C-alpha cells in the first residue's frame, strides 16, 4: 500500500548547525513531495516542495533533494534558528486520482540556543 | 491572503453522540479533504471530495463518517456515533487547480475533537 516513512522522529541540534530529515515513499507513481512545518497547536504550513522532474530545490536556508530511483527525499535546514523548532512532516502525492497526501510520521526538531 | 477556516476549534462530546465539524475552504478551490491527527501521531488521510461527491476515502472513513458540501462555501464532516478512538485533531484542506498536477494543499487550523 501507499506509505511514507520518515526519520528521525526527534532531532536536536545546536543553533547554527544543520538539520537533515529523510523520507522514503513506496508508491513509484508519486510525483509531488511537499514538506510541512507544524508548530504546537497550529495548522501545517508548507515550507518547500519538489516535483519529480527536479532533483533539488532551494529556498534560502531550506533545501529539498529527491532521488526518484531510491524513492528518497530529504529536507535540509542550514544555519538553524530557535524558531525552526517545530514538527516537520513530509508527504507524497501523485497526479492520478485525488491528489491526496500520504504523510510521513513527523520529525520533532529542537534547535537549542 | 485567503485561508481555510474551521469551526469549532475544540469540540467535546460523549461517546455515541453525533458531531459535525465545519470547514470553509478557500473560495475558488475545487478539491477538498479531511485529515485527522491522533495526538502525537502522523496526519492521516480520511476523504477527498470533488465535484460534489466523494472521490476517494480511506479505510478509516467507515459508515460512521460522512461529508457534505451543503452550499457553495461550507464543507462538513459528520461522525454519526462517536467512539473514544475518534478523539483527534481533524484538519480540513483544499487545493486550487491552476495546475493539473498535484500541488500545495492549504490546511485549516483544525478542530480538536475529544470524545469522553
């Protein structure tokens, strides 16, 4: 069935260090991979996304890489700041069907000042 | 910037009672979704809705659940007879279709449902 695995479940980094979160998806038809940030008690907010025709995308301190062959994609946050502390979810979606998201299990990132 | 809204923010109900969770998606969006998130767990797909009908539903979305778009703005999730395990945060989401490929879903703030 459709599944997205996400690791690690928790991640603590020192302020200024980099953080990497990894996801693996099972459905090879998936072609859209968003990353959402969820602060405590708030709605998930899109921070970056990538489509399957691209291997890497960057937006300031945030980047996402995609390896279609291995069905892996990763979120990279550089120069982390305390306000980056949140739960991050990866997801996978595909053109056929209903565009629903299959979410990963989430990573709680703590940036220590 | 337009946002998806949901009401109520928190609903407490007794087991066996019916609840209706309400959502107002972004006005020009065409696909609507309900997801749920049990405390500490991942966000799970429940149902998608397009062109006034369910387009896909998950195994979680059994006969106790129903969705409706009663007018041009509201999108509701009804749980007919709540169980303790229905306690979760329920998110509504919608997507515009400027692009035929999948894209960003806009999430509402969620309704926390507590079944006692």
